């Protein structure tokens, strides 16, 4: 999701001005194996559409450190899904020098395996169900010639037909601003608050919990950018707090302690860019992080010891962003990363970091996106310190008619958990369509499939999700 697009999308919006903001509303980052597809769909969705079905588990986001990765930001450029459509884009409601974009969506979804557990369809353990989702929201952006501010809030209510324990209410909100110091020099600031529930297929989620686990994310980012000539610098500093509610065991009715997962993550990320020639940029980037947990995890050690998951890490990458042609651009980087854990019971990890993406507008009616990356991901899976996460995805978008858009995606993620003998291979595919009735009404349809093959057989699953929906935006 998943990574990591949230901050990148906001920064691009503020940098490109209010005209781009009007057609690229922000949404929650889906840092997952089909990040390219999800990004394209969600950017379009909050401009008046409705969100696509999520193809597979997206972990608790490491916002916004993941969004600092070049692969998460991606090459700039319009695609079939996010390009301006003057006849169908919402106009917004003008209030002085601001534009307001209210929106609401309603969808119906079928989930073939709500709890994401192993077993054949229709077996006593595998439960399927229908649920209705209501997504009211609003975005506000300035329409100024200098400086910029914007904010958005998006709600999500899921109501299941039979499995009432799975009903959830989610919320994402943010505010961001850009202060222009001079030509090609500015300050950026952003704050977020999310109220979310962990998907049942998350390896970190408590398997015996009566309800999906609720958690809160609060974050702030401050960035400085300056590129007076061919050499430029950008520095990001972030602080993010994660807070988890306790769960209740469905069998014993006992409290399941999840507060040990509460933590604050600090990230500092300077990046130096050199423009070799227009369209060809080389860069060097460093990332330092500090992850401080509020309490110890009870009985997580091999002999029942309590374990605190505090760690610090760094990463250094070099790469290039290249506009090969006006229709084909890419970004590649490679480097080295390390995450050291204070507790010797948790395995520290070092290794190669890399990533890349590709944007190819094959024709005015067709776009292909590709993405791959490898990074050290945070996890609270018992006994594991982290996961070396590798992923690749490809997405194709096509304009069948001016107001009928279709897409198909395929993705693969491999998680190698450090400190335990567990490896997960997760596959996903998505087919979707967007029908633009007019600039206010949109209709959507999605069919997604996800599958996990794990060395832990209790974590395997197959899952089909189908969604149809409509949305209204102004």
C-alpha cells in the first residue's frame, strides 16, 4: 500500500500545485504486493470513485518511512486511471480561496474466507460472508499562487450480514502544507491520524481474538527541499506513534495483551540529487531509524522471558531516476541496510536493499506499471525480530471507452522472518472496472484473489473477494 505511497502522494500534490490536487486526492496508503494497482485506483477513487477491493494483507504501515523509498514514490506521470478528465472530474465547491471536495461511497462485498484460514471452501471452519461498506469523506485544498495547504478525512464503516463480530469503523485523516521560501526551495509539513483494524490475515494479528484488533496511528513529518541548480537536497524527519488495543479471547473470554506492540518510530532521511541532464537524475539517500517500544512482550523469549523490541537501523542507497522517453520513465536504486535489536534474543539483520519501478504509457489508452523492492519490515510475530520483505507487481490499465476504465494486476510478496523458521509466499491478482457516469457519479466492480503458501501450514489460505459499488463526489 503499502508501502508506501501516502507521503509521496501528498508531497507530489503540494509540489505540483492546486490543479493537480484537484484531480489527485489523497487516500490511505496500501503498502502491499499490488501497490501500483492500489495507488492508481485509490488516487482515482477519492477524486470521486470508490476504493477497489484490497487484494491481500497490507501490514500495519511503517508510515512514513516506507514512503521515503524511491520505489514507493514512483516515477511521475499521468496514467490511464489518474489523468485529468475534464468532463468527469468533480469540480469541487469553492469557499473563498479554498476548494472543498465532499464524497461518499457505498459498496457490497463478498468475502470467501473472512478469517483467512486454511481449508476448502464451504468447510465448517472457513466462513464466507457479505458486507456493506459506507465511505463518507471530504478533502479541502487551497487555490493559491504561492504556498499551499490541504486536508482530508475519510471514514469507513463495514457491516457484515452474518459475522457481526467483524463489523468495524475506520478513519483516516491528515493535514499538510507547503511554505515556499524561494525558487525551488520550500518547507513541507504533514500530520496524520488513523483509526484502523488489523485484517484477519495479518501474521501479527492474534488468532483467537473475538474481534478484529483496533489500532491507532499518529504521525508527523517535516521536510526541507532545495534545488537551486543541478544539485539538490531534501531532508525528511518523521515521528510516528502506534497504539494497539487489547483483544478478547473468543474461547476463554480472557484479555489478550497487545499493548506491548505500542511504539514510536523516528526517521531521518536526507537525499542528495544531481541532474545529469534534463530527465536523468542520480541520487544518494540515507535513512536512519529508531524504534522505541513502550513495554515488553510477555513470555516471548525461548525460556519465557519478557522481550522489548527496541531497535535502531540505517540504510544507504544510490540510484537514478530516468525519463527514457516522454512516455516511459523508471527509477532504480540499490544499497545496504541494517537493523540492530537491543535485546540479544532478537536477531539483528543486515543485507542488500533495492527497488525500482517503471511507468510506460504504451498508447494514449494503455498504461503499464511495474514495481519491485526488498526491505527490512517490522513485525511482532512471536519469536521473530523482523521480516526481509521482497515484492514485485505489475499493473495494466486500459481505457475501453472515455468513461469506462479497466485494469488488471498481479503481485507476489515473500516474507523471510528473522529468528524463526517461517517463510510466507503470498500471491494476488485483481481485475477491476470503473464506469464514470458523469462528474459526480461513479460505479466500480472488482474481483480479487489472494493466496498464501507458508512454512507454517496454519497460516495458509485462499481468498476471493468481489466488490461492486457506487460513489458520489462533488
